[in-house]
């Protein structure tokens, strides 16, 4: 089998298995929230002064998609929009107390999953370093393609 095809198949299986192992727990803990909503909450929680453009760029979605998600999150009381006194043009988002709770639940599970998987990373430092170097190179390559596409 071609190494590129094999790599992509292994990567796809890895993502599927990670999703499978976390799905049931996250579905219960974050019931009623769509993955795109959780990813948006996570991004807002990790980045201060977040706007539509920053979210769209980080999540690789359109600004229109982010506008829909943020409107839904505002209506559910998870985020609020605000403007800076010196810049009434730009709209930013921050988590409400309820949004912070959802963020913390997701963060707790992320930490749990990372602890679960820690032995394979600890026991294979050279393989992890090599894989990270390749993934960094691959991401840089894809960033170039994305820049050309824009």
C-alpha cells in the first residue's frame, strides 16, 4: 500500500478511535451541545478579545457559519458580545458564567483523555518527536495551500 494512503488511513482510524472513546462521556456531560458549539466555546474560553474572523480562521469555517453559531450561543446564554469603547466597529465575544461552566466541563474531559493516553507518549518519546516534526511540516504545507486558495 502506498505510504501516503497508509498514513491517511492510520490517521483516520486514530481520529475515529479517539472520537469513539470519548463520545459517550462527552455526549452525557455536554448533552444538548453540538460539536461546533463546543469548539467555539473552547476557542472563546482560551482566547481573550475573540471576534468572528479569529474564530472562523482557527476553526476553518466561514464567518457566516461562526455568525450562526455565535447567535445560537448568545441566545442560549453561553456567550455575550461586546465592543470596546475605542472601537465601536469590531464585535468581540466572551463566555458568560454558564459558558464558562461548559468550557470547564470540556476542559476536564480533555485533561482526563490526555491522562488516559499519556503512557504511549511517555514510552515513545523518539517516535512522538519524529511524528510531531512531520505533522508540523505537513501543517505548514497545508497552510501554504490554504493561503493560495484564499
